[in-house]
C-alpha cells in the first residue's frame, strides 16, 4: 500500500527465482545443513532483523548433518523477506540454509473435517436437502397435482381428441356397443334403476353447493358404487380420485405404500430413495468414517408406521395446497357472479331476464367446479395395521370440508366405515347412501330393462324365470354378465348355469390350492373347507370364534381369503366383526358342490376329518403322558376319591387335593377326546363310502 513503510533488507543468501505453485505463509521451514550447531537463540538472532518472530520449533532430521526448524513470523511480509534474503546463506564454517514456505492450507482439509464431524454435517445436509426440495420441487409438485385435479394433462379434455376417438370407434367397430339397443322407455324403469337414480339425485344435491360434510356410499363389492360415482363426477371438471385399494396393493413396505399414494394424486417428481434417507445416511457414514451416524435408531413397526404416516401426510398436505388454489379460483368466479349488480328498472326487461338466467347458469357452473375428492375402497380389505392410514386420510378429508376446499366422497364395502369417519368429523353428521343387492323381482326388471326387443323383455319378465334369476343372488356384476350372455344369443337357463358353474370352479380352486397373500398370511384347504361348511349353515359367522376355531388365532388367513373375494369381513359400529360370503352367487355354488359333487365333498370331508383325528390323537398322547409323569411321583395308584389313593410309600396315604384335581381334569379331557376320535373315525368311514360313488 502507498502509506506502508518502505524498508530495505540486506540479501545474505542466493535468492531462488522459481515459478512453482508455492504460496507465501507466515510459517517457514529452515533446513540447516552442516556441522555447525544452530540453536534457537542463534536462529532468532539471524532471522529477527527481518521481522518479529512468534515461535521457533527445532527438530532433528534423519541425516545427522541436517537440522530442520519451523519458524512462525508475525506477518507474511516478514516471512517473504526471510525467504528472499536468507535462502542459500552460507556461514564461514560452510553451513548452508535453505528456506521454504510451509503451506497454511492442508490438502483435503474440508473433506477431512466433514468426515470427522458427521453428527454436525449430516443434519445440516438433511436440512439443506429439505430446503431445496421445499423451494424448488414443491412448486413443481403443486403444479402437477393441480393439473392432475383439473385434468389439464388429460388428452380427453380436448374436443379434437374426443372427436377423433368417436370417429375411429364408429368407423372401425364391428360390434354393437354394450349400451346400444337398450330400451329408452323411462316409464318401464326397473326398481334397481329407480333406486340408483334416486341415489344419484341425492349425491348431486349434496355436492351442488359448498362443502359441508362427508358423503359416504357403502355397499358390497359389485353393487354399483363405482358406476354411481363415475356418473356423479362425469360432468365435473375438478376431480381427484384416490383408489385406496391401489394404494395398499402390493404394499410390501411403507415406502411402497407412500409411492402408490403419490402416483394416485399426481405427486411428481417423487424420489423413492428419500423415503429411506436415514438408512442411506447411516450406510454412507459407515463407508466413510466406519461408524453409524445414529439416524436410524430402530426398525420397530411403530417407528416404520410413524415414518410412513409422516411421508403420507406430507403428500396430502401438498395435495391440500393444490386443492386450495383450485378452490380459490372457483370462489373468485362465484363472488364475481354474485357481485354483478342487477337491473334498477322497476319493469324487468327481456334483456334483464336474460342476464339473470345467465348469472344463474354461471353461478351453477361455478359451484359445479368446486373440487371433488373421491376415496374409493376406503377402509376395506386390510388388516388392523392400516388403521393409521385410514385415520390420516379421514382427518385430511375433514380439513378439506371444514375449510370449504373440496367435497369428499367415500366409497366402501365396509358397513362399519362410519367409525373412523365420525371420529374425524366430531359433531358434524355425514350423508350416507347404502347400496344393496337386488331382490329377484328387481333383478328381473333390471335385466328386462336392458333388452331392446319387447318379446325379449316379455320373456325375461315371465314369473317362471324368478327362481332361475334368484340363483345369481342379485349382485349387479353377475346380472350384467347374464345380460351380456343373453344379448349374445345364449338362453337364460344356460347363461345362469354357466355363471353358476364358473363360481363353482372358482370356489374349488380356492379350496384345492393353498393360498398366500402379500403379507405372508396363508390358508390351507382344511380351513377353507371348514369355513365353507359353516357359511352353508349360517348366513354370517362371528369373527373371533372363527379365528380361534378354524385358524388357530391367526387372522392373516381370513384377510387373505377376503382379498381372494371368497368372504367379506364386515366391521360393525359396536366394534365386533362378522364374516359373510363374498358374493351371493357363491352361496348357490356352495350348495351345488355339497349336494351334487358327492365325491369332491367326501374327499374334502375325509381330509378335514383325518387332520382333526390326527390332532385329537396327539392330544390324547399328550394327556396320557401327563398321567404317566404324575404317576411317577407316587408308587401306588388307587381309585380316585377313595382312602387308598396314591401315597408316598404307604397304601394308607391320600392323594393331595391339587394332584387329585389335575388327574380328574385330565381324565375328563381324555374322555372328551375319545368321543371326538370315535366320531371322526365314523366321519372318515362315511367319507370313504362317498368316494366310491
């Protein structure tokens, strides 16, 4: 600098003019080569004229004639002067000095510090990643979720695409569409269609204004819930459909379940590896520093569920933000319509009437654009470890209705779905619609309604067809299959028989092949056969008794059978559960198997009886072993209750009361088991006779 003091120093050595990447530092290394002895004091006297010295450290090199000293000066300028003036300096005795800089910056210092302080670096790294995700990715995700809700990325929203699709189907279709040729006589509407239309009118009325509460549509699988919802949301613009069965499908881990949810709501981009960021950080720290950072402290189920719940709620919160933006745009449109001033004239002109009608239409259109969230398959088909998911979705849906953001429609096969929803709604009531299977008369009317020709409708409505249609049970899926077969030219009786026989084969397959669900829960043919036998005698079975008697307390087998559609588990409002047949037609199929397929029934009865017989004989062997062990305690066995009971070496001793109680109980159990064995042996012999038929 211009005002710095200028000084001149004598050059005692030979300056080394080099162009290497050496940067000046306050610390210099002085190498002394020669026989002359250099002490700290002598070096200080030699170097001090060039600047103030802070420290001098002496060390001995490997060679006896070479000594090394590390000198730290007060400033870099002083160190530079020492190197330029003393490098190559020689004393009279021939000792030479070589001066070099000691680098002040160590190589890989930053990397070394980061690797040695993982508990500081890793939390900061996670916070930075979260901040980047929040600042950069969240707006992108909000855009994609909003586009998914409004259908902006759906090609079917564009008229040119719909026109091309319609023209293509019309020109290249060689078959009549399924709904073509249907009778349009409204006066002849079936009871099923009347009920569905009434339910649809109710639903449209409930979602015609601002959101207030939940709309719940319950009913067994195949009762038409999906078709009713499709008809409801078809004319609406802003719709978000979350299929809970797809969210839980193939969800072998919580991370997979969160990924399924992200896919359902249009959450993009979603980085799967971030779901296990703690595990990755621990693995990285092990490879880097040889020890864990302590982020993943436990793999307990509750912690995994909590992590999944947090990730799920993060996605749902972002969906709520996107829905709120859509709802805000709709609210602005509604407010603009409501704030339009009416005409001031006393006499309403034709133009004013037209304006009023236009405003009414715009207002109706505005309310129809309020977002609708549909949660399909809510609280069905899963075990109790999904309760936190249903509770989280219910609370999130409650926030949407409470803040007037969106209408929420639930569809469920579980009649006890009101329990988690009521807890989330607190004091607000729900709007409920329950769909049931059609009775034989309604089923006849529904099938006849689908026929195009009057002769076909008259043939279907013949009362003689009632018992034949009743075999299907009134489930809409089976009725639709029957309609397709009749339209294809199959006779009514033949079509019903084909559908029943198909159900028979489905049940036989579930019986003869042991099953396994995604969670590892299994069932075997003995359990399924016992369940079918019990359901044939009763319309519904108590949950806890069935789990204990047939499945040895393992609930996973019943949940696997529910996933296979053989049974339906109905959770009641009071907390209990019952088991019902999966489809009404399965009751007809089971009756067909038991009454007509004698050999198959006898074979399954024999297998079940043999397994029970084996179990009973093992229990008898166990009880006899208990008596033998008790007998070893006493040398004499007498008659129970007499004065000559077991004794300790004397025939006059009495059996202790505790041992007497155990012996009596064991003998009673043996008698009961013997009766079971006799009955099972008779069943096995009877089954053998059935196999010969």
